[in-house]
């Protein structure tokens, strides 16, 4: 007579336990969904904020390049003492908004956002596309790259492969190879592996070369000694180093100034391989939001007051330990 009530109580207890387990499961699932929604919304918000800030930074850089033309204080020359060449060190975004009386960013996300960036003269490097002219390999461009490869100890066979593949990639019609066998034209230095360079060679070349959409001379006011030596035929590496030393005292306003620094051998800088002004620049922006770092690289072309953006690339990188310590005040 007592077994039946006991069995009923056991069944009720089991049912209650199952009910609690189901409720806990549903509550955990609902909490996870809510957390996921919050995380997705926060990530989207950070992405949009990063996009706005980095777009503003690019516009600011374009304005600086435009004002550089307006001021014309250097006689049309571009050099490393101009405002565009001064890098922006990492600073809180709120410091840029402090002058805005209508800004209500104080105490908000801008307190945890850090912005930095710089502008780089892309004509301070050898342009890979100088290797080809009118569908044929350029003798002048090839000589410059041969000097650079010899100076850096890189294999000449890879330069020959690079030149021929670039000719095929940029020719109007690749008659010597099937269309489906023609290599792709690179847009960035790291893509030179498409044309036969090894990753090791590309890593060594990267500080000295660039890929621009048109043939360009090297700016003697901004290039390093290795690039000047490679670009300007008939000079030694010591001559190139002397040019770099001379321009720190006074930039070259014309190619005549550079030739006088070389002892009057003006013919060495008048073959079209060198200049004292630039049209192509790289704008690099870096925004750190907490543990997230967003970097953007933009290539711009300046023709007078017209500043056009040719390409933009954005990616996420890990913050450095020093940046993390600075952001937390340690």
C-alpha cells in the first residue's frame, strides 16, 4: 500500500528535475544568443568606427598634400622636411576632438582609441614597372635594377625572369605565349612572387622597390643611398651617400642642385631616371581600439591640386606589447 505513493513521489521529483534542466538549458541558450548578438553588434560598431576614423585620416593626408602644393615653399620640390613627411605618433583620438566644441566624445570610445600614421613618398623607391616600356624591356630600367640586384647580392637569373614575365603581363598582346599562360600583373611588392621572384628575394627588395601604375623617376630628396645609386647611372655608392648627406643640410630644389653636389656631372641625373618632386604617395593609418588594431594602406596620386586615391587596403593586426602597456597606463 505504501509503495505506490513512494513511486508517485519519485516520478514527480524526476519530472521536476527534468523541468529544471530544460529551463536551465533554454535560459543558457537564450543568454548565449544575447551575448552573441551583443558581440556581433560591438564588432560591427568597431568596424564602422574604424572605417570612419581611417577615412578621415586619409582625407586629412590628402589635404596636407594639397596644401603642400598651394604653399609651394620648396619651389615644387618634395623633401623630408615638409609637413607631409612628419609621422603622426600614436595619440588618443580624443585629443583630435578636443578642439571641437560640438564634440561629446569625452569619456566615450575615443578615450580608448589611439590613432597613428604617416605619409611615404613612393618615388623614393625604384618602380618595378620601369622595367617595361611600350611592351618591351626598358634598357634604362633594366640597368637600374641590375645595379640594385648586384648591390644587394640577389641572383641575376631572377631579375631576368622578373623582366620577361612583367613584359608578358603588361604587353597589349602576349603573342609569344598563350593567353592563359600569361602571368598576372602585380599590384603590390609582395605579389612579385607571381613573376618568378623567391620570397627571400622579395623580402630583401621590399624596402627599395615599389609598384606604381606609370613609369616614375626616383626622387633624390627622399630616396635612400642604395636606390639613388641604382637609379642614377655613372655614380658610385659613395656618391649616392654624399647626396643623402648634402640634402640633410639643404634639399635639392632642382636637378642642377643635385648635379653640383656630385661635382658638376649633370648628365648623370638628366636621363629621366631622377627628379626632385613626386606624384605618388602611400598613406598609412593605424587605429587601436582596445585589443583590436586596424591598419589601412592607401596609394594616392597627386597631379597639381587633384589628389586621387588609387587603392585602399585594410587589415587587422595584433597590438604590440608596448602599445598595450601604454593604453592601460602601465
